[in-house]
């Protein structure tokens, strides 16, 4: 364990107390991180640290210069989503909850609410509260601007016109709390952009039924359409301010199906931002919000690219100070002289540090997981293999500590999305499984993002088909290397990964001896029907997205049944564990219930674990711990890590 110069909130909250055991219990991996986020104030004088004790959340405020604890705000078990500094005395704190709203059509939804905390007066107020014909929910993080010398938060909320909620722009004076409705133009508005002067600059509109996107910019003569495009898979939205801090930036797809960042001036002129490598994320000046660079994953290395050579040199110096670790930017002061970084060490795990660029010093803030020692961090190897059709698949293999990498039991852990991807570095789920003696394979199967458009396109129509065999091709490759025992392989996943676990049992038989699905779709037709109800549309971009990967012509396509595990239980001959949050608004809980009932009718072994009050993202510590414990107990029962020993008891560790 690294020695920390800055032990956050020990006295205030007692969350970081305790004695490090020789071997980390499973709860150390499964609980929420001790530190979830660190945000530095614009003037660089204060830190806001999101802490947990594994379940309860506390937001602590510290003096950045002498580490003195200033305040602790107890969040309880609220689902804390993000924290923003408005100035050195005001914080915007956003939480979410799953609810059905009286008078609002459709099923339960996840709603985000932002509160403004005045640290000097110890008072808090809910943004958009008591606004006429509006909900007190926000649709995205606030944009912070200075208007007449006063810090102002611009937020997108819901204002109702003729009983239809419109994405509406509001302005809140941070010091007085005065709220004004700025713009509420049309039903299909999906995004807003505010200029550096606090004046609305751009509006994105998306017609779900036609799949068309329109960009409007406000110039001297009012609002003007400067671009439009057909985008059936969803809106391009607005990506923020361009390099000059005045233009409008949009992530567009060009004629080659490549993502480009395009800047639009007020007169409608356009220019694409030159990029040496495609950006996976954008870097913005924390002072004026202008685009100053981007971040990309090149191979297995995260690369930060700044347009200004001086900025690049300073960042290179930061990375050099933590040589051998993966360094990512968490937050920085407005003048960029104080930088909070997340440092992911392959031997010690992730932690946060504060870098003073002027003094050229760095101090540790704290470990992301306080009880994890170097002995508890398993090795992660990048792997590369060929699928049956020759397509190259990459991924990551986590190896159990202290075991010879030969004939190991294996857990295949596919990611969600499906157009997501696994990343190098610390993964709490993979590390937790490896700590119990399993090798863990995380393949970036075809359709995963980050490998170019052709790789994504290779996944179209391959849901449950080649996207599935990409996983088992990895098992066969590891078998040839002598690393895993092919008779001791199980598959575990969440969301699309949960579907892949069920499909591994129903469609790719003979590879696995057990399967665990966390919030996985089981009946695809029913899932698409529920998605239509959620979006109140029979022709929405989300539906088109799913159908593209599923290779179906529509919601009534009979081919959906051929890749729906709930319709194929007669083919399943291995035990299945289903785990699902009751408040899941992405893949509804009914999907696991349908699968459990179908398995019961077929007389097949299955277990269903219900996570009460949990959403799709395992946001609560108790639920995350319940999921990991149930998964490991199931694996140890049906695929013991040591074949010569009886199943181990996780609770005794």
C-alpha cells in the first residue's frame, strides 16, 4: 500500500479507518470505491472528495493547500452522479432516483436532480424547484458561465407546453438563486449550448420518426439553421465550444463513416478539427470551456493530445512523474496550475493525487479502494487472437495472483453495450473474480467501439452469432496456450454481457459449464416492445440501434426468437444464475423474470437474485456487493477454482 501524504476525512467521517488484512475479502472489491471522484475548485483552493464506506456517501470539502478538512456533507445512500464547482463557495451536486411521476406517461424512469450548496451559509436549494409548468429535474450537467460578474449555472430541464415536456434552457444565478427560463423552442430540441458570454449559442434538434438532425446557431439576426443530416441511430447533439471558444463543436460522421469534430461559426462556415488520432474524449480549458485537445486509447495506452505544445509538455511532465502507471485527468483549476489526476498502478491499483504545476510537486489524496494492498492486485495482460473468420480480437486477461498460469479455471466476462469496450487497468469485477482463483477474459468482440468503424460494422447482424463466437474463440485460443482448462469455463456478464452469458448457454453450447447473467436481455421482442413504451414511439433511434446489431427487420421479425435465450431453454443444459435490479430502466427486471419462468417450465436449474431498489448500473454498494457475492458463490459451487477441493465458502474469507 502506498503511503499517503493526504489521508482524506479520517477525523471527520471515520470512513477510512481500519486495519489492512493480509488478504482482501471479497467485499473489498464488491463495495463502492472509497473515493469515487475528486473535483478541485476553479481557484484551486478547495477539493471536493466523493467518499463512501462501501455504501453510504459523504462529500468532504478540504483546503487544497494544507489539507484541512472544512466541511462534510452526508449524502447517505443517494446515487451521487456528479459534482461541479460553481466557484470556491458553491457546489452543484447531482443525484438520481428511479421513479414513476404522476401524470407522466410511460414506465419508471431515472431522474437527475441538482442541488446548489452554499458552503459559507450551509444552505442548499434544489435547482428548478417551484418553476411553473416544469419538473425539478435536469437532463445533463450544468454549463457554468460568468454573467455580469456573477457565476451562473445554465441547466437543461423539462418545461411542459400542451402537456408535452420540452428540453428547456434555464439560467440560475449561483449567489442569489434567481432562476430564469431562457429558451423553450420546439418539441424535438435535444441539446443546448451556451456561449462564453452566457448567451444561448446553439440548439440541436432531432426528429425521432424521421431520424433527422438539425443544428441552429444564434447570430446577429437570430436563430439560423446551419446544418442538417440524416442520422437514423440518434442525434449528433452539440459537443461544446470549439477551439476559439466561440464556435460550435459537433461530433459528426463524414462520408467515410469516420467520426470528425466539426466547428461551426455564427455565419454557418464549417471546418473540421485536425486530429492526428481519433479522439475518444475531449479536453476543455477549465477557465473558458474552449476545446484544447483530446484523449484517445491507442492500443493499450491512453494518450492525451493538446493543440498547444506548452500544454502538451506540461501534461507529459505529469505522466512522467507517475512512470509505469496509467494517468488520467480528473479535474483542474481554472488556470490549470493545480491538477487532480487518477493514477492507476498495475501493482498498487488506482489512487488520486494533486499536482501543483507551479511548485512542481505532487501529493497523494487517497486510494480509490483503501483496503486493497499490492498483494491483492492481480496481473492484467493485453491479449490478441483471431476469430474463426480471421478477424483480430483484442482484450484483457486477468490472472489470479500466486498461481502458475497453466490449466486455470476461466471466467469469460464480456462487456455491455454492445457498442462498448473493455479498457486496460483496474477492473473491480475482474479483480474480484481473480482473487478467488479464476483467470478472467474480457474480449472486445466485433461491434466494440474504439477500433474503427469497420470493426463496429462487423458486429451488425451478429448479435448472438459471431459476436458470441468471438468469445468462445478466445476460450479456444487460451486453451491452445495451455493457460486455461477448457473443462472449467463459465461465462458472466452484465447488460449485453448478461445476454451473452445466456446465449453462451443456449446458442454456443459445449463451451461453458455455468452462466451468470446480470441485467441481461432474454426475450428480445419483449425488450424492444418495452423500449418503445419508454420512448413513447414506434420508430425511435434506440430501437433502430438494437435492430441493427440484432439483424432483424423489425420488432415482429421471427428471427428475434432464434437468438432469444428465453425461447431456447430446451437447448440449455447448464446451471444459470440470474441477477437483476428491480428498478432497472434500461433492461427491465421482467427480462430476468421471463427467463427464470421459462427455465422453470423446462425443468432446468436456475436461480434468480433480485436486487431491491437497484438500477441498471449497480449504483448502490449493498447491491454491488450482493451481486459479486452471489456470483462467486455460484461459480465456486459449479466450477470450483481448485478441482480437487470442495466448493469454497466466500463468507469465511
